[in-house]
């Protein structure tokens, strides 16, 4: 079911700008609980910028970076060179 949702979401996002596509794909890529602690706040030169809610969540997101990069790239269908996580101030 998750794969079906990812494909359908990806197709429906094609009309949006890249950053908006990534923000919409975020929830599906990392799941509801994790998504509540991080927000896509920028996209430039293939790098997605994500603000996270605290230092502990920063470490959690960093440990999942490779999988999140892969999922976001597939769902949002945008070129990605990485994700940069920062703690929200």
C-alpha cells in the first residue's frame, strides 16, 4: 500500500515547484511521527534543507539520511545531492 501511495503522490506533485514537491513528499518519506519533528525549509543546488525540533531529533534524522534521501528523490521526483539538517532556533 505504501508503494502505491508513493507512486500516486509523486504523480500528483508534478505541477508543483521542487521545494513544494519535497515538502509534500516529506510526510510519506519519513512517516507521520518523524515528520512532525522536521520541516523542509529550502531546496537549492540539489540540497534539501530540513529544520528539526531539537538535538536528539537531529541525530535521529542524520542516522536515517540515506534512506530519506532515496525516498524523497523517488516520491518528489527531483534531483538530490543530499539533505542538510539544522536545529530550529
